[in-house]
C-alpha cells in the first residue's frame, strides 16, 4: 500500500477512536456514578490524537530516512567499473532510483509480473524502451550491473515499505488502545487535548523558520562544494561569464550582478514614481466610488502570471522599442534588451508599490491633516510637508520590498532581456540576470559534480543574501522611524 493509503487508514482509525473514546467516557461515568473531569468530546479527542499523532510522526520520519538508508546500503554494491569515466557514484545511484521507480510503474501497468522481473536482464531485454513508455527517459543504455542494482534497490524498498506500513498501523492501534484504556472520570482529557493542540500550533509556527534553515543549508553545502572546485576570488571578481560543460569555464559573477541591478533599476525607475503618485491620488484626491473601482483594477496587475508579462515584453514592448527608438537612434537592433525587461517589470511592480503606499498613507492620523489645514496649508502643501514625511519610512520599506521582488524575477528577464552576460551601459542591449543563469545552469542533462552546475547554488546563495539584506534594511527603516509618528 502507498503512504497515502496508510495515512487515510490512520485518519479513519483516528475518527473511529474519537467516537469510541467519547462513548466509553459516558459509559464509565454512568458505571462509576462520578462526574467527568472533562467533557466526553475531550476524551474522544485524546484517543483520536493518540491514534493519529504517533503513527503519522513515525510515517514522516520513516519516509525521510528510508531512501537515504537504502541508498547507503546499496551504493556499496556498485563496482567502480560501473561508474562512467569522469562521473560520480551519486549519478549512478540516481539512475538506479529512476530505473527502480520505472520498474514499479511497469509492473503496475501489468506489462510485466514480479516473476518476469526476476528473470529480466538488461542485456537481453529492451529495458530502456520499456522505461521510456512509463516516462523514465535515460540518456544511455542500461548496463547489466546498474539494472541488477536497481532490482535489488526496488526489492529492499518494497520490503522496507511493507515493514513501515505494518509498524505505522501497529503504533496507531497500540497507542489508541492505550489511550482508550486510560479513560476514567478523573482523567484530565481536556488538558491532554489542549497540550496536543498547543504543540501542533508551535510546530506550525516553526515551519517557516525550519524552511528558511533548510533553504540556506541546501544552498550553503552545495556552494561550499562549488568553491572547493572554483576559486571564490575569481567568481566574485571576474568580469567574464562563459560556462563550458567540457571544463575550462569562466564563471565571473559581476556581469550577472550588473544585469540584475540594471534591469531592477529601470523597473524601479518606472514603478516607484508611478506607484507613489497613484497611491497619493487614491488616498487623498479620489472619491470613494472611484477608489473602490480603481484600486482593485490596479491590483489586478499583481495577479497576472509573469509568463504573460514575458510574452507582452517579447511580442509588443521589445519590437516597439527596437523599431521606434533603438534602431532610429543607432543604439541597437535587438528586441531583447534591458529597457524591454525593465519597463515590463516596472508595470508589474506598480501595484506592489501603489497598494502598500496607499495603505501607509491612509494610516497617517487624520489629526495631522486637520492640524495642517487649521494652520492654513493647502491640500498639496499638507501632502508634501506633513503626510509624505510621516509616511516616508513605510513608503521606503515598500520600495525596498519591491526591489527585492524585481531582483528575483526570472521569466520577464528570460523573454525580454535575453541571455547575454555583459557589462554595458546601453539599455537597448541584451543582458541577463542571476536568476536566468541559475535556471539555464540547472536545465537539461546536468551532473551535480561539476562547477558549471554547482555555480547555480553559489549564485542562488549570493542572491538570497542580497535580497535578505534588502528586506532587513526595509524592516529596520520602518521600525526605527515609525515611532516618531505614533
């Protein structure tokens, strides 16, 4: 049985445990003639929680550890002769896992039985074609050694999965029966239930923190592997980006950083003034009817997929800038350029800035406006000298958050700015960004053992640190200056 089926069975047992625990609490109270400390529903909840929580925790831990343990036990059986020249054993294990999964799918289709699989040999059967039929594409023929290892991997995995299913069901039933046997009038079932809920809420609050730690850890470890193969000084200071998967690559970071900052600057140069002016108009000048229509209409821009913006840049904005500005002025002949991607990205960022700035301007106390009007200031003077200074920390924070969004954008840059890594001041020339190169380095048949692939993790870590610093700066500005106007 698959893990999802086992989870459904455990949840069904948990629901049954709730009703059994509830009825048992009522029967025990009537039998002993005592008043229950907790309501019958709490007794049912305690039984249900003892059925589900330990079993699901065991299931999650087993699913996490099982692949690593099986791989460590199987990888030692792969002879060095089966490892391609210049490759790594991890790549062979990757093929082993894929072949094992493909064999399971072939058997599920009914094309091959378990007995046939035992006798199947890679050197006499078109294994590669059969695997392709179930969506497992391999770059080369399957060697007999790898195929035999895949069959052993699958056999061990099936055995471990069977033991896991039995263990999970035994834990669910055992802990449920134990919780059911403890039901008595004096049992503080409400405290047990609330303790479980509190632990659940605490665990939920840790998800974001643990996710961040996992992201940083995965990037950090792979980046360390990259810098062991490629000099850090050459990565951060070189002005040449020329990856060659045959070796001898130049992986300079500066052209990608320049393209990222250049495109982001063009986008913010458009989005910041327009977004701020929209926010001022909606907050201070627009009537309630116009505001109720205009603000949602502007925020629709934030819900458009970035691939649609990319198509808009590729089909409309790029050719327009090339035919009407770049070529007549002799600045370029390509529809893919920094200006194309920057303008379209700026349109995408307008609702981020306008919506946040509008909320911040509206949060300025009305008493400050009334005081300004009472001193004889006009509406425009009040906005310029009172409202904007009071809302400035929040507005700056909105600008920095929008900058983080611009730096991390990929699809618009891919379709609008091109893929050329260069240091150039001409905004009508094609350039690229860090995110685009991360995608390109990890696309296709990649090996996670070469600097040309691992450089994507170094780029990702650098980009993460850069955007994190921007977010920290935004939070610092907002918290430092907001207290002056409270």
